[in-house]
């Protein structure tokens, strides 16, 4: 199938050609016609499947047919809720690309920055608003924004939304929306609490499902390098230089670790920057912009900060630290090999992380190819049964620490009581 088969209006077709899009991804092929027919949608799709275009393109077309060519001030017709500022910005950029030959106006609002510029854009009028929950409720509470005329509502990354503690905010937003609306609900996973939430939002939805979170992208080649903790930095440099990697997204476990890796790479004359929750919004946006434009060779990120990163044709992802949870590994490597492009995911495992690699292989139901031909092989002895038992305890402790750190990150980004407004 090609995009011309989806009955899209000419302005959108032209914009897609400018982007180099010719064939829709599976979720786009399934979801776009359903949305254009004005059905509610329950979508199960992980990051990297082309999900944003699957809902943004038909929304633009539907609003263009209703509001296009009007000389009146734009009326807010579509609201897209997403959990993080990075993802909100990314969705906004995509809408700008797809709608550039239409009359559709849009803007993005999120916390962590002054609201002045965001409010000015809202006053001028927009058709589509992309928002994080906290800032949306803040502006509604101040009387600066109304969502009474929404015709199309999107809740994106619902599972992450609940993980980050936004359930009460979502319930407040739902009460403010018109009952008669078209709603689109997307989540990477569908546990019972997500299904229950979807039932409060959707009316007789059509279900669209692609690529479960437990399945790694078929277009991503996966490799693991076993080494020792003391050799990790040297091995990282060896990998980057020997493979002449020009654009690498590298994942670190902690914010402090991300900064250390970034500084180490800079000392070795590799242009690198770190993004995480302790960085200011302007710093994060600049680092991401520099990475997209090719001014940075390596972007070092923590898992939460990486939400919403969508780099066209990103080839290389490196796991400097193997994640405690195998599902996180799948999300990470999904940053490459997007929309059918080929990608390469490399994991650098020290002895205590070898067990995590086994957990990943069990989840994705395949062996990750081991690269033995490198100058920094793992020389430490495998764990004994007793050591493995102790490590299982440590693994449980780390898992608990992981969730505690995530909650702390949420708080530092403004996710608690008064500070929860994003």
C-alpha cells in the first residue's frame, strides 16, 4: 500500500512527499481509514511504529474539511494529551510538517517554562493543541483556555501516563471535555488498569494493534559486547571509532552516570551532551536540536529523558548500562530502526549485568549476537550459585531503586501536588 491509497487530501499528500514518505507503516495503514470514518480507536502500539502520524494525519484532514479556508479566528477542535514535554514537542513538530500546506494552526504547551509565549499563541487561536496534563489544567484554571469545543481527543502513551502518576489529572480533563467527541487512545501495553481507563474514554472503539512491547524491531540488528566495568569507557570509544558512528543515542542508567559518560567522551574529542531531568528545558532542547542537526556525535540520555526522542534515520543505539527491566531494553532499541529503517543496537555488559542480558533474551525470545573479537574481553569469572542468589537479591533492590528514582525524577520535573503541573 502507498499513501495515495488512503484517500488523503492533496495538501497532506504533498507534505508527506516532502518528508519522503511513500508507504504507510502497519499502524498508519490500519488506523488512518478508521479515524477518517470518525470511529473511536483503541490503539496498542509502541514508540517507533509511526503512531504519531497515524493519528495526526487524519486529525489534520478532518479539521481542514471542517474549518479550512475560514478567515475567522481558529477554534480549538483537537486536544492531544501526552506525558512528557519532549514527546509533546516532537508531536508538535510532526503536525507542523504534515499540516504545512493546509490552513491548520497548532501549538504545544508544557510546564517547566514560563507560560507567556504559550498563552499568546492560544490567544491568537489554534485548531490543534498538544499538551502535558499539568500545564493544560493550569491554564484552564486561570481561565486562559477552554476545551469546550473539542471534537477530537487523543490520549497518547496512556501506560506511561499512569506510570507517571497522571491518572487524577486525566480524570479532571475528561470531565471538562464535551461528551460528544471522537476519542483516540494509544498505549504500548494493555494491562487491566489501562483497559479500564480506555472504557471511560472511548465509545464503541475499533481496536488497532501492532508490535507488542515484548517484540524487538525486526529492522534492528542487536549485538552484545561482554567486558569488565573498568574497561567500559575504553570499549565504548573503540566501538564508536571502529564503526565510524556519526550519530549515536547512548543510554545510561543514572543522571550522574550520563554526565560522566558525556564528559569522558568530550575529553576524547567526541562531541557529546547529556539530557536528563536535572537539565533545564532549554539545555535539553538545545542538545536534542544539536543532535538532530548533526552537531553532536553522541547524545547520552536517561530513560525518562529519552521519551519522545524521534530522530529520522537514527542508526545506532548503545546501552552503556543494561536496563534492569527487559521491557526498557525494547523501548530503548526501538529508537533506531524506526518506520522500516535499518538500525543497530549495541549493549555493553559488565559481569553483574550478564543476567540482565539473559532476561532480555527471554523476553524477546531470541539470542543476541555476541561480539567476541574486541580488545577488552570480559575476564571475570561467572557467578557461582551462591553469588547468583545474592545477585538476585541485589537485582530486586535495584528494581525497587529504579521505581524510587523514577518517582524522584517525576517530582523534580514538577509532578507532585502543587509542582505537578507540567
